C-alpha cells in the first residue's frame, strides 16, 4: 500500500460510523493533577493501570474509533504483557500519539504562547510508527484577552501546525490539527467567534503553503463558546450556530473530518453542544468528538485508583462514550444522563 492509500485507510477507520476519539494523551503534570483530585499518586504503575483500564473496556470500539496516547503509553503493556497500542488495535481502536512538546511563552508577545516540538519530529514519528501509532496530534493554544491573541501568535502557531502536518503526512501518519481557543477569561461568544475565525483562517493558509493534503487531515478545533467567567453559559443552539458559521467561513470542504475538543466543558455540556451541532443538518464534514476530560472525568471518579473499581470505571467510560456517539448522530438528550442503561 502506498503512503497516500495508507493515510486514507487510517482516516476512514477514524471516521467510522458515529464513533469519536478518546484523548488519553495527558502530560505527566496534567495527569498528576487529575490523580491528585481523587487521592492517587501519579507513578509509572498507576498511569499504566489507568490507561490499561481505558483501553481494555469491553465494547468501547462500538463508540470509539481511535485513541490519542502519550509517548510514555506507547512503551507500556497491560498485565498480560500486551503493549498498550497493540491492545487498542486488537480491540478495533486505532492508536495515535501526541507529538508536540507543550507550550511556552512566545517571545516579544506578552500573554501569548507557542507550541514546541518540531525539532527531530520526523525521526520521532518513525519510531512512533514502529510502536504502532497511525495518526498524530499537535495542539496550539490561543489565549483570549485585551489584544490577545496577537497577529504574531496567530502566524507562528499556524506555521508550526502546518509544518507538523506536512511532516506527518510525509511519514505516513494522519495529522490531527488542533487550534484551541481557550475558554479561560471573561470574553463573550462573539469574541470567541472572532478569535476562532482569525486562527482557523491563518491555519488553513499555512496548510496550503506547506502543500498539506486536506483530505488526509483531521481538524480538532474548540467550539465557539463564551469564556468561563462570562455568565451565563451559552445554550447549545447558540454554540452550534456560532461554531458552524465560523467553520463555514474558514474550513474547506475537503478536510477529512472535524473532531471537536471539549476544552473545559463539563461532560454533559460537551455532549449537548455536539448534539446541537449535528442537529443543524448535513455539513461538508463529519462533526465528531475527540474528548479527554469530558470522557474521563466520570471514569476517574468511579475508579479512585482501586482495582476493585475497574468494572465500575469501565462502565462509566462506556456510558460516556455511548452518549457522545448519540450526540454525534444528533440523538443525545439530557434525560439519557440519568436513564437506566445496560452499558
């Protein structure tokens, strides 16, 4: 199979039915904070146990087509000695990998940030492919505030995302392009729409310059929502309308699919907003989910680091995945949150 056909096959698997992606690529610092909230120390063993629990959930592939892993996880195995990427693949879930090296302050642009990790990326991707990864993810973040993001931040982050995507396609991994407009702040939904449009426009201009094949990428954007400190929260219909309006202005129809991040929304908010997006009617692209905390939060609370709670935690994951799959199909309803189920 040639490289382009290989990328197309991976993308087709990720886009299967009404499935979405599980983002399990938290950095060491992030997962330590989440473990601390449930009284669990973050060690090699607890992180391995946690991610094994997620990937071994029976029936998960009915709702989840792919999983984004942290590089540590690619080298870990379950209790039976099966490498975790192989465990995912055997269960019908495509393994992927987060490849950026995190964000730092952008020089000469107070309040803005830029993502690192391009140095040696092609070499690292070759190793990740050998370990089983078939797609990758790179996250850029945009802070919203007075004068933020600056023009410089928009340009630099777009350039990095485009270079990353081009290198991924050259190395045979489908790139997920993630421009995240952060929810932190007091900004309105209108201001979020303005920043999202500027960011996405810049990203696609850069992707074009770098000859990235749009049919062979996935976009992982934030939804257009007001800042957390801007009361009240926008209703799902308003989020959907604002988000689709900006997508249609900026994102070419050729793009292989759109898998939204949850970005600080609660699990139920993320499901309700995704459902509203899909209820607007057919769009040029798949509108799906690539959620981290919005899928994992109830699972962590059920697990509490105890082996005896693995079954309950997996049940919680399966339910959350099922509800988001329903949202992807435009069939989610808030009553499903408390309805008895056999998942």
